[in-house]
C-alpha cells in the first residue's frame, strides 16, 4: 500500500507537534502488543514527557508510517522530528545509555543500592541463575517509575550496576538503582504457587487526608483534582460541589495529566477511595490522597447540609 499525500501530511504534522512521539499498538496504559509494552516500559523509566498514537485506531497511519519511515514494524519512536527506531533499537540504546541525550534527561548517578534477600529467596534465585543456561545470562532487577518490579534473566549491559547480596549477583540498571535502594525480596506462597515478592520502602503510598484538611485545600484554591469514586446514583444523592464523578471520559483525561498532579479521592466512607488511589499509584501518580471517612465524615464534621444516606 503506497503512502498517499493526505496520510503523509497527517504523519508529518503529528511528528512536528510532538517532540517525543511513539507510534504503537494501544496506548501507554494498555499496550496491545509485547513490543509496544516494552518500549513504554523503557520510556516510563526516564520520566521524560512523551505522547503516543494508537495505530490500531488509525488504520491509515498503521500502514502509512511503515512507508514514511521505511521501517516495517511497529512500534516506532520519533524524537525531535527524527526517527529513532523500533523496539529492538530502543532496547539496545537503553541498555547502552544512549537514550538520555535524545530524551533530554540527565543521567542519574551510578549508586549501589542496598538490596536484601530472605534466605529462601536467595536460595531460589541462586538456583534460577544456575539453571539459566549460559554464563552471559545474569539476574536483573528493574523497578519502573511507577514502582513495578521485574526480575528477569538477560545479558549484562553498560547501564547495569552490579549488586552482591546474600551470595547472589544482581544487575540493576541505573534508572532503577535509586528506586531499588532498601528493597527486600522474599519468597512467598500464592494460589498459583511460589513466587517472589519485592517490598519497596520507596514506593509512594495513598496518603490520608482529613475532611478538615480537605476544606483548607478547597478554600486555598490550590491546584488539585477532587475525584468522587462512588456510583452515579450516590453522586446524585449527595456530593461536594468541587468533586468530579470519575467516569470513563474523566478517567481518560486523568491519564494525560502530569504524574505529580495532586489527586484527592473521596467516596462514601473511605475504602473505595483507597482502592482508586492505589490504582492511580500503579499508573505512576505520586501525590495521591484519600479523604478519611469520606462524604459521611464531611457531612458530620464540616457541612451538615450535605445529605447523609
């Protein structure tokens, strides 16, 4: 399929309007292929702003971008108007420390994180390394910007920091090193069998906010998002004027916000707000709060005109 002029101009405009643009299958919150997911994982680790375009929703671009770049596969990354490469090239550049400059990110200092292994975890990881099938395979720990941990076997790269702990050698890439400092890896039993658990003291938590603190925040006029995670029926029964009901459209908008945006969740009594906050923490948001006692506490302690139910 040849690239028509309209599609060529559309792609040119997209690349010109977005300094860092990834043509991928799906979007950053839900990649639809493993290669797209891998590039998203890499980009998220740098913390640099970037945009994505879902080629599955744009069939003209899906075929056209291949002719445009003379590259046969997707995903494809463009930075500053220049084609950088697909998944394999991005992975190689990441491993060699060659993505910092094009993404405009300062390389982090090469620190040696302190990592703890329980006795059972050390034994199991040692066995995994012994059975890896080759001397070029090393145990890697990576921790994404949203603190998702991954243990894998792969060759060592120039980006890796070597950590010796409990008789086990771990490779930790420089982007993960600070986030990995102080983690404890243990071996646990799950319903699917034994698995590794990574406890990370650096991971952000859902913070509690009293209704009094929420009132002060509202009165201050400071920037934040007050998010109501109850049902539409509950929202119609009673609500705060400033609160937005989280529906699909709002959820999609929230995903585009900077990850340091302050998010404040409120529900009826509190538990649903915690669950919603944890979901957004997993998406990389770092300033996440839940209103203790929810709307019920607001009605009791701040504004009795808000109906109780």
